[in-house]
C-alpha cells in the first residue's frame, strides 16, 4: 500500500496548509488545516477535512466495512450501516486520540442483536486494522442501534 501527499500551497503562494493525497489505488483525497487567525500563513483555509479527521473517517470506513461483510457472510439481510465516531484528543503534543466512541446503526430484516454485537466485536478484536492501531492510544467504546426494515 502506498500514498503520496503533496502540499498544495505550492510554488507561487507558499501559504496555506492544503494537501492532496494520491493513493496507490489511483484516488485522490484533499486535506486542509484549520485557519489560524494569529498567523494566517500557518493555517489552512477550511477547504477540506483535517488530516486527523481523515484518520477518524478511515477508521469508521474500515470497521463499517467489516460489520457489513460479517453480517452478509452470516446471511443476514443487512440493508444499511452507519457509524458515528466521536473522539477526544490529548491536550498536549502529540495530540493523539485518547477516547473514541463508535455508535453503529444497522438496518435490516430479522437481524438478531447478537449478530450485530458479534460483528462489531470481530471487527474490533480481529479485522479492523485502523481501530486496532488506534486502540494503542485511545480507549475505544462501541454501541449500536438495530432498526428493523
């Protein structure tokens, strides 16, 4: 796996904190820093997600992918899955994630709550590389709502 990240502040302006990531699979992702009122040249323009927001989003995508796949492999009629991630960061550098809560909403027909609980546990204990890495610094908790379609 590879990714190339390039600063978009570039040649003429030498300002801003925008970046574009080009992934090995041929996709691009924009990132930007938060505006800095005290030193505008050091801040972003709020044109894209922050880099750590993309880490959180990627973790959500990784675990949601696992949960859907595990439920489908169990022949459950899963029709929707969302996960809302809420994170807290350390107050001093490095400002790593210290707490992350993942609240899943799974929609389907006749899916037992125990199957959703098992799928989430399997993702976090075995399959989701992103959440397993983040668990090295963050306390990760989960919950879920099951909606009958």
